């Protein structure tokens, strides 16, 4: 028998981009930028809220004293849980070092899994996408993977949400066009949850807004953030910044610019309603200087977001990250490389709620084959972070002794008991060449596409009660669109 | 003696101080101001444009080169009557109403300027009425509209319709771009062209004004 005392064990792989001291340095620099440079708010109510809280308001420009930021960091809710929409079961604990993964929102285009045609996203394509997300075991929540365009465009968000809620019971992150859209979606979610209080108690939706980098909180974003805070619903606030374009070229400068925008949003949410659950977001990447794209496959994307995860852990606030996406226009080797690197690295970093799985063509076209491939990558990535468990049982001295030199472990009970610790692939090929050839010599993308079609044809999501679905339809049908930029 | 090749090379490397020095030297030597622009400054930018297209130069290098070219032009400009100033064309550029995405639009503007276009930047969140007002005021050859959202791209059609109503559509070419825009959409709304990025936007303008 061995005894161990005062012993330190790791239960996962570990990765850090920044030390605690560096995290502090970045946050303090962001506080400095929030005060020295400030950010602009385009919403009147937000300006009033911030002014009342003691921020320095000069026209649209708001300078936030550091003590207000520090107070907001204290008051925001750290324990954020997203629930199942049918049962209310508390499923995703968006906090600490938990890493969840899901799809991305609002791509203008999608690739049809049956015809391979690239076309504008529709009600049907969003419904199909949600079904696929629903069926995959490693996908934890759903974003729309398309902006519905076969309906009046100014109310596309209501149609999007309807397709989502009909096709999955997983938590939904909803990206609305404007405050009116968000109000309608919250109404629909309250119907599903059984009331405003029920939704707040066990929220299955998470709201989403973006500042306009560098340094602008536009009308829609600020209004959506304030509404989320007042409703007490988790709200993601996520700068999408590119080094050399809407942020400095240096990676540390990107961190400061992004944190400055996120934390300004945090201050607004906390001043609107103390304790509001706030999720600090990020799509931090580079402006590709040859092609001018906002890159979804650059190594800097993964590096910056792993760095942001360190800062989020340091601040103890939930974070929204990005992974499983590609700049490639089709699902090829490039897509596989970019998706795998980002998922593995993001998962190791412990970023909490990670989106954009299934984005191809630098975020303009969703692709369900990639979602299925990402589900497999996620299985592998989670095996990596599960690490290696070391104790008397797993050191396996008994069975090593029993089998002895020249023996075989395959038929040992110990083997059978522990086999599940290892990842069993569902998609990638490990078969011998002849067998693979007999099965049609298929590439990973072909196998993934077959699975997508199979899910769309055969998977049946848990249905919504008929009366609830009917009431949701009514809200969609009565939705009124507002021209962008319109106030009141 | 200063020469055009030296000037072009200084533009290509974005060496602002040198561009100024060589330009001044050429002026002092009595070289024709138009030749300084066409054979030195713009010739240099021509090389930069070609290299960018081949992936041999990056966006910031192109923009730095363009800045040095402009510094040279500023020195020569007072010596030329304004109607003789060479310009590839005048482009009115803006992001449509309700849309605040602007980095892409700005890159299009910078690339156009770097290739000798005069660019009037109308900014973001520009309504149809504003576009039309700007057109009347500045009389551009081309109107370039940017939209990154499916909700705001509808504004492009409104602007084109309003231009027709005001009888402006025949005098001004319209080009559009941004993530949700496609060739089909350009045809649908009656635009004269679409380009997927800044470099091809320049080619498109060249084609339309040829
Ligand atoms: C960065 C970004 C932002 C930033 C923009 C910051 C800024 N200062 O511009 C922020 C975070 C603010 C933002 C906000 C939003 N965004 Co956004 N954003 C993007 C992203 C990731 C990259 C865009 C970009 O800047 N690319 C780099 C630049 C250099 O490229 P570009 O703009 O495409 O321009 C090039 C070409 O298109 C072309 N071009 C552009 N204009 C023109 C004009 C002419 C005439 C020509 C010829 C060519 C041309 O040349 C340019 C240079 O090469 C895109 C995804 C994507 N890949 O496009 C989403 C994207 C455009 N956004 C999207 C959405 C949904 C939004 C929001 C509505 C989200 C929300 N609900 O809060 C808000 C809208 C805010 C508003 N009212 O405008 C969706 C659009 C969906 C739709 N409705 O069509 C996209 C496609 C992302 C996605 N898949 O969900 N966004």
C-alpha cells in the first residue's frame, strides 16, 4: 500500500497564455482606456443610466471611472446556468472552467446539404441546422446558423427563433435584429417557460449584443443590453475586433481594446440592474492584410481567445468564445485544420460558452457538414482535457503483474472496466484499407454529409406542446419590423 | 539629378520624406508637374497596386505608399490648374442607413484613392435622401454603397430608385458590396456592379469608367 499526503494532482490538461500578473496588467490597461479615451453610447437611456451612476458623459462619449468598473465586476452574477427549454433542467453551468460549444448565428448564406448549392439562408435551412445541432451529443446549445431571408427581413429574428424552438430543447442563444425583435423573442421564450418568473428562474435563452469596434455602443446593442439586464436574463456582449483594422496590430493592444468595450458594456448592464448576469464575449482576430477578411481561422483567433479566457477566469466572470469555424469556402483539409486547432485550444483554455461551430467562408456561410465534423473534434478535444487519472487502480500494478511479460491485456476485466475512459470515434476512419474501400472509400466530409442528411430525414426533436407552438406562431405573424436606426 | 524612377521607388517603399524631397527636386529642376504626377507618383502606385494583387504587398504597405504619394501630389498641386489635375474618377462612398459596419468601406475608399480616384466619403448610416443630396452636390462618376447586413442592404434599392426618380441614375454608375451582397442581388436592385473586395472594387470602377 502507498500513502500520499500534501500531494498535488491535475485532473485536466492545462494551458495559460497569461499569468495572474499579466491579467491584472491587461485589466488595468482597459480601465485606463475606459477612462482616458472612453467609449461612445448612441442610446439616450443608456447615457442617462451611466450619468446617474457617476460616469462622465460628454455628448455620446462616456468616460467610466475605474471604481465604477471595479464595482460592476463585483456585482455581476458569476453563477450563470442555461436550461433545457422543455423541462427546465439546469444543463449548462456557464462559469468557472467549464467549456461548452455550439454553433454561430446569422450567416447570410448557407450550403444546402442535399444539393451542395450555396444560397441565402431560409426558414427551412435554419430548421434543418437546429435539428442537426439537437441530434449531436457534443453540441451543447444552438445558435441559428443562418439569417432567415425568405420572410420580411426586418422580422427575420422572430422566424429564426421559431425554427429554433421547434427543433431543439437545448438552450438557445438568440441574436435579434433590434430591441423590438428581442422583446418578441423574450415573449416567446416566456410562453415556453411558463411565464416571466419561470424564465428568469431557469433561463433557456441567452441574449446577445455587439459593440461596434472600435469603441461604439450603437443604439440596438445598448438597448438590447439594458433590456437583458432589466429582465435578469443572461446577456452576451461581444466585441468582434480585428488586429490592424478595428484594433491595434499588437495582440496585447487587441486585448485592451476588446476588454475596454466589453467592460464598458458590463458597467452599463450593472448600472441598469445590479446583479444582472453578464457574459463577456469575444471574437478577437486579425484583419488579413492580403485579402482584407476578418479571419475565422487565424491562429491569432485561438491565441487571443485563450488569453481572454485567462482574463475571464482572473475576473471570475463568464466568457463567450469562438471555435469550430474556418475561412475555407468549402469543407476541406483547411476547414478541418482550422476547426480542430480552434476547438482543441479553446477547450483547453476553459472558455465557457463557445460559438461559431459550422461557420465557413470567414463567417458568411454556414455548413452543417462542418458542424458534424466539429462534433467529432469536440469528442477528441474533451478526451484531451479529461487528462490522465492517476491512482492505485489506474496505475494497474495488479494487472501488470497478472498478465506478465508476453501476456495479453485484451481479455482482462481491468481492461473492460476502464475501456470507456478512451474516446470511441463515431466519424473518423480507423478501419483497415480494404474495409474502408469496401465501404465506398469515403472521405470524412462525405461521411459527415451522410450523417447530416440522415439527421434531417430521421431525427425527431422533442416537440413543443401544440398550444405553445400556436401562440408562438401568432407572435411571429403579428411581428412588426422597424427600419434599422429607428428610435422609440 | 532627380528622376522619375527614384520617385516611383520612393512611393513603392512608402518613404514619405524621400517622396517629398525628390518631388521638390523635380519641381526645382523645372520638370512638368503633370509628368511628375503621372510618370513618378502614379506610376509608383501602379506598381504597388499590381504587387498587392499578386499578394506581394500587404494592406498597410499599400496605404503607407498611398500616403507618401499624396504628400508628393500636395507639393505639385498648386502648380496645376484644378481642371487639369489627373483623376481616375470621382467616387461617392458610404455605408447605407442603419448599418454601422465601416472598415470594409473605408478600405475600399483607401484603395480607390491609392489608384488615383477622388473619393468622397459620406460615412456610415447614410439614408437614400442623403446619398441623392451628396450626388447633386459632388457630381460623382460612381456611387459606391456598402452594406454588411441583410436588413440594411434593402436601402441600396431605395437609393437607386430615388436616383431614378430624380433623373440621376443615367449620369452616375452604382456599385455595391459587403458580406451579404452578391452579383444576383446587384442585378436585382439595378446596380451596375458588385465586387467582393477592395482590390476588385478598383478594377470594377476602372471597367465602368473605361
Ligand atoms: C467585424 C464585424 C462586425 C463589427 C463591425 C465593426 C466595424 N467597425 O465595422 C461589429 C461587431 C460592430 C458588428 C456588428 C454587427 N454585426 Co457584424 N460582422 C462583422 C464580421 C465578422 C466581419 C466584417 C468585416 O469587417 N470584415 C472585414 C472587412 C474589411 O471586410 P468587408 O466589410 O466585407 O469589406 C470588404 C468587402 O466586402 C468589400 N466591400 C465592402 N463594402 C463595399 C462596397 C462596395 C461598393 C464594394 C464594391 C465592395 C465593398 O470590400 C471590403 C474590403 O475588401 C462579419 C462577418 C463577415 N465575414 O463579413 C459580421 C457580419 C456582417 N455581422 C453580422 C451581424 C448579424 C451583425 C449585427 C447585426 C449583430 C448584432 N445583432 O448585434 C451587428 C450590426 C450592427 C449594425 N447596426 O450595423 C452578420 C450579418 C448577418 C446579416 N444580417 O446579413 C455577419 C455576416 C456575421 C454573421 N455571420 O453573423 N459586426
